[in-house]
C-alpha cells in the first residue's frame, strides 16, 4: 500500500450488522477529517466478506473505500439524464435523483478535503491496484 493511501485522514468505524432492502450487510461509518473540516458517510459490505472461520466483520480497506467514493463522485462529470443512462436508472425517478445528488455530494466532499494532486495520487493507486 502506498504512502498516499496510508496517510489519508480516514477513520473507519464498525456500526453493526444491518439490513438494506433485501440485503443483510455490515455497516461502517467512514470519517474524513482535514483542515477543511469533517465529512462522514456510510459504507456497506456484504456478509460474505466476513472472516470465513470466525464469521466476524472484516474492516474494509481505505483503498477499497476510496475506489467506491471516487466511482460515486464520477457522477459530477455527467448530467442527471446521462448518469441515469450510464447506470441504468430512470431519469423520471425521485429515488434516482436522490442517489445522483448523494454522488454529487461525495464529489464535493472529495474536492473539499483532498487537493487535486492528492486526488490524482489516489486515482493512480486505485488504477495500480486494479491492474496488479
């Protein structure tokens, strides 16, 4: 793991097992605290990612969380209709609009807390991990 990822001001807190729609999962709280302030979001992992023997939750990696957040933040590069078409949502859906807005909020938070150089370094680490 790179120094960039290891030095990110990210805290991951286990909240407990929960149910989202028909999905039983583990809920985590991801907290980012920088000079720009504090931001937090929920992150979920499936129960299949638990320790195989102990059946206890496995803390997600900062790199994995950053990859997920950066994917969500990609919505900022698309208008709502294009985003819906790209991800299979109806552009006549309030639920889709709410999801899109959450993605835009994630993009804003990442821009607020990480400089362009740090964001690019994070993207490079994600790319490197995906091609390892």
